[in-house]
């Protein structure tokens, strides 16, 4: 098997800091603006900072101090991974794309575009079909396919390691594994020559740390499935730019708006001010001491709108309530989230009409679903299968994902059949009236011509008198 496993017992391999494709994933985030909001504090992002930090001590942005916030975007695989984790609308669109793609059925077609029915009679196709039914011991084809789509949409590509016996052709591949770009590192080939047939691959091998074991995967055993269409110019790795790399502001705005809504629901924002309340019969007035202020502030945490909180406030200090008015609608958080979702849908090619919250009619949703398959799922499946066909050396027969069984596409098949029937009737009339030849009629029906059949119906009847009876008009009565 062309696989090398490496164990570093004394010196662990740091694949995060040696990876040139990770962008700025290994730098300190102490002074960076976190796209994902305060909720990221509870996660695994480096640092423990708020949404707009200004220093390493938890300081917040002060517009009067002249401090300029820095922006950490979605160019690196680390930030792309966490965007999928923390931005639920982005993850929702990506997951729906994967589920839609998983509806495809793996089939083989011949050079004429016909589906191969007797796959068992062709040894290499039989082996490949068996591999695609169970790519590896942990996954079925649907599991494998959905994981691959999600990785492609997040990172722009997905390396697929194919484990096969030494000296055997690729159709003898035993297992296929998707390699998560978040944990694999490409080692670049310094002698790459794009004009060379033997040394054109800019990647020499891939390194990974999987369940505590370190592996090296030779580039010749790795299929690189790409979603991005333009390769990144950084590091000349030949890896494409992720489509979510330009969604920085959409992702950040969604996280900020959702956090603002959460704060308003849980804490209600600054609804008012508690202050010292001097009574008329009191000798004098004094401001609330810091300790008393802290006591009141801590006591207020006991009260709220949840079952575990109290609804009535009892204080041993004379205080009064000064209400503050605040127009929540001016924040426009719902509009911000909606705009962000539409931007994500546009970038990833997913119809926004299919997202929840869209009161689209059945006809609109039906049209949107057709659009999804015709302009996103199907073209991407053709590109992916072309990569597999190239790896397995398929020429006379090729792999294809078939979606024609889906109800939303069945309507188009019915309409296509009706159109072909009407075309057939029209061609038949032209043929019988002698306006076109036999081969011209076959060409109009998108069929191959027949040698020696460039003849009209009059010649055809003379050549085959018993084939067509009353082809042009009824036989005259004597």
C-alpha cells in the first residue's frame, strides 16, 4: 500500500505552523477582530477576546482613542472552518447543498451517452462500482459524498486519498478517504514545471495527523476535488480560493446581529437606571457608595424573565428607577441577518427562496429547486466525476451522477418527451411529403445517418416496396 505512517515519539510534528496554505492561522489573535462574536470565547478559537478587542487584556474598541481595529478575514483554512462552526446560516446553506448532491445515483455511461446496464461483465467497472458503494469501512457512499461536498464548500477543495496495492492500476483501489484540509498539509514541489508531463503537480505529498497518528500521502495517490474555479496565487500551491473567502462581512454581520438579539432577549439591554432615592424626611442626601452600587448590581442578576430568576426586586437600600426608552427596531438585526443570508446564497449558488423564512409559493420553490440542480448540483457533479474518471483511467465508459429520478426533474423529462414526440410527428410529415431525405429525418431526430440512405420517400418505396404501405396517400381505387 502506498502509505507512509510517521510516529514522532520525542518531537511531535507541528502541521499547523509548517503549512504554507493556512495563511495566518498560526499567528497570535490577541489583537484581532473576531468575526464570530463573543460566543467564540467559549469555543476553541485562540485567545479569549470579545467581538471588537483592542488589546490582549480584554479591552474593547474605543472610537475616541484613535485605536484602529484589525480585521482577520476568511482567507485561511482555520477561519473558514470556524465560520462553518459559528455561523449557522452559512453552515445551513453548505449542508443543504451536500444533501441535494447526495440525491445523485452513481452510474456508468458509454461514449454514446447510454447507461451501462451489464456492469458486472466489465471487470474494472465492477471493481469501481463496488468501491463507490463502500468507499471505506467507516462510510457509505452517501456519507462519503456529503462529507466531500461540505469540505469543498468550506475550503474550496477536498483531497481524496486512494489506498491501492503497489503495482496495481487505480481500478484496484481498496478504499477512498476524504482528507480534511483543516488537518492536512501539502508539501510543495519546488521543481514544478507546468509544461512537464511527469513533474507538473505543484504538490509533492500531503501530511496529516489523524487520531494521533502522522501520515504522508503521496500526491499520485490523492485525487484533488476542487470547488473553487480560480487557483490562489499565494504560495503557488495550485489550490483554489474558497468561495466563502469573500463572505467576511456577511458572516461577521450575521454573528453580530444574532448576538445582539440574544443580549436583548436575555438582558433586555439598558432599560433604565437605579439611583439613590433620598426621602423628604431624611436629613440629607448622599451618593451611593461603590460597595452599595456593587451590592445592587449583583442582586439584580437574580431577577429576570426565566424560571430560575425572580420577578420582584427587594432592596434594603432606598433606590428609585429611572426608565430609559430604546427602539429595538432601529438595530435592524433581522434585516441584517436576512441580507447576510442572501449574500451567502448568492456566493454559493443556493436559491434563497429555499431557505426558511422565505414565504415563497410552490411554483417559486419548484423553479428554485430546478435552478439549483441545473446550475449548481449537476455542473459540479460533472466536474467531480471528471476528476474520478481521469484517476481511474476511464475513457470508453465514464462515471456520472444521475438526478433524473428526482420528482422536481421528472416534469422536465415529461416535457422533453412531449417535445420529442411533437418533433417526431413533424419530421414524419416532412418525410412522407417528400421534402426531406431519410438521413435528413434522422439528423433532425438527433440520430446517426445511415450509409446509402440519402434518398427521398419515392426512392425508398421503390427500393423497399413492402416496408411502408400508403405512406404518402391512400392507394387510388380502380
